[in-house]
C-alpha cells in the first residue's frame, strides 16, 4: 500500500458512477497489509478511511463493515457516521466521519491515574453495552479498543464483527458479554466487578438476584483464564516486547530490555562464562545458579544441567524447565502475584536433543525467608506479617487454580514486608478442583513445616 500522505481515488459503491478523492494523511492502524485505517480529508472535512485489500475478500469485508455501520445508524447506536464506500486502486474503502475530541476507551484505561479512573471507563462502556444489547447488537470482539469515548458519550467501533438480532439480547448472553468487559479486572476485585454489572443492569432496567452475580463471577473467571492463556502465547514469539533467539544450537526468547542491552553471543554461548564470573548461589547436580551482570543489567541465571540421555529426551518432548519457569513467571506477573521479572529462557541443543537450558531473571534485592525467620534480631511482628503474606499469596494462587509445588523458604525472597516467589518450574495450573485443593494443602503444609515454633 502507498505511504501517506497520498490521494486515494474512490469509485463510490453507495453512489453508482460517482468518483471522489480522499487525501490520506496518516496511518491510524495497520493490520498487516490487508487492512489499513487512515486519518484523512474529504471535501475539506476530516474523515476516517478503512481500506480492505485481502485478495478475494476485500469487497466482502468492506460490505460487511458498511452494512454494520448502517445497522448501527438505523438502531440509533452511537457510532461513526457512514459516509460512503467504494473501490480504489489500494482496495475497497469505507469512509466514515471523524469524531472530534474522542479517544479509545483503551487509551483512557492506559492513561488513568488510579483504579477509580479505570473503573469509570468500564462504567461508561457498560452503559453503551446495555444500549447495544437492548437494540439486539452483540459485539463478539469485546475489548476497550472497540469503543471511543468523548466526555460521557461512548461510540461503538468495528461493526463488521457485530451480530444483529431482532429483539433484545437475553440475560445469559448479556452476562457473558459483561464478563468479557470486566475481564480487565482481577478476580479479587469483586466489589468493582459487581459495581460495573449493576451499572449495566440499571441501564437495562434489570433487577439483579444473587444467581445473576454468581453467573457473572463464574463467567469472569472463565474469561480471565482464557485471556491469560491467549496472552501467554505472546511470550513465545517475537513482538515489541520480546526477541526470539534462533542461532546455532540455541533456541529461546529474551525480553527486549535484555536483548537490546547485550549482544546475542552474551545470552547464548557466553552465559556459562558470565555465570562463572558472578556470585555462585547454588552449585548442585541438577542446577547451577549465579548472580551476575549482563550488559549492565543485574540478573540471576539458573542453568538446568544435563543428566543423561533419557533426561534429555523427556525434556525435549515436554519442554525445558527453563521454558516452564519463563511461562510460569509471566503468568504470575499477569495475575499481579509477585515474582522476579523474567528476562530470558534459552535452550541449548545437541543435535535434536535438549542438552542444557537457562533461565534469566531480574535480580531482586532482599533476603530469603528462611534466614529472616531464624534471625533473632528481626521483630516477631514482622516475621508474622511475612508468614501471613505468604499464606495470602498461596490463597490467591489457589483462587487462580495454581499450586507452587516447591515452597521451600529459600524460594521466597523478602524485601521489607513484600515477598516474591522464585523457582517456579514445578508450578502447575489445575483444571480439576479436588486436585487443586490437594496441591494447595500440600503447598501450605510444606511452607508451615519450616516455620520455627516460637
């Protein structure tokens, strides 16, 4: 596609035989090369131009967008006003009005100063969602980027993905949509979730009963779980935050904060040398751990050692422990559960078999819980706060279906009264309730077993 600024000549499908020119000034959004959204000017007024260019489907996608816009207009749902559509040398184009002073709800969420401001965004969108459902409009692609906000007004975007029904949307389907909206909130934000639901219910004239709230909570947990699983896929490929490592026998992924601070040699072939030059924290048969620096970044590196052919074959098939540590650490951070920030995982292959694997995490200053609980100079009330903090963290993990699996006190770092969990390669996500309860009790028992009796 052409680079802006450029002039786009459109043969208008909504006005047979008509032609007009639009000046595309800037790219607002790009989806590969198959869909572009431009900030443009038409007949002296500011407009938005969506250009669809997917081979064999461009006209279909443009028509679906146009029909969705006309449906929203006929149902009196706030949305960008459709102006015209047609064919151009760049592909099929749909032109809508520019909404002055509006920003996406996602931008408002990202720029919000505090939780109250973020919650206000959800309340605004909830009222718009209620209006859409009353008019029989379902938005399957439910996220804040598909709403624009101007003051108290909310505008719906992306009509091509919407479904249009003859009557209002039923209660069960509506609750599923509200659960998608509140998926931005953590599971322990119960009052906030319910407040958004009540705003939605008031806008629809509903009277809520406890069963509705329970249904919302269940759907919210399900949506959060799915969103996290989708989000974790981003931690296994190159994107704006991560750089894939594919060179020689090395495979893995690095946080760009690390990959831009050091060259790839240092985080592949140079890892053993860097570890040997650092402070050795553990030198065992299964693993070697060192506190060192990479490119000025203070890190802890854990190497999982080679233990024979069968061990290599097993971890080649099921994935390395470093990779599991990487995914588990990122899962906890998504959930707001403290753990040192993961910076990379690297697998070293010999032929087609995994030989060594490395996990790199940001260094967190502090002391291990084991030493603090046995230090006579540490006040007893601080020790109790740390113990309570660990128990609360375990309960939060269990609330997300997670068990740690190796909760020795040496795997808990303390900075002030804050704790951080480490050594996550034994962590598991459970789908079976009784197994989760068993593992949670086991984690708790393992932790309390080492608490000194006072």
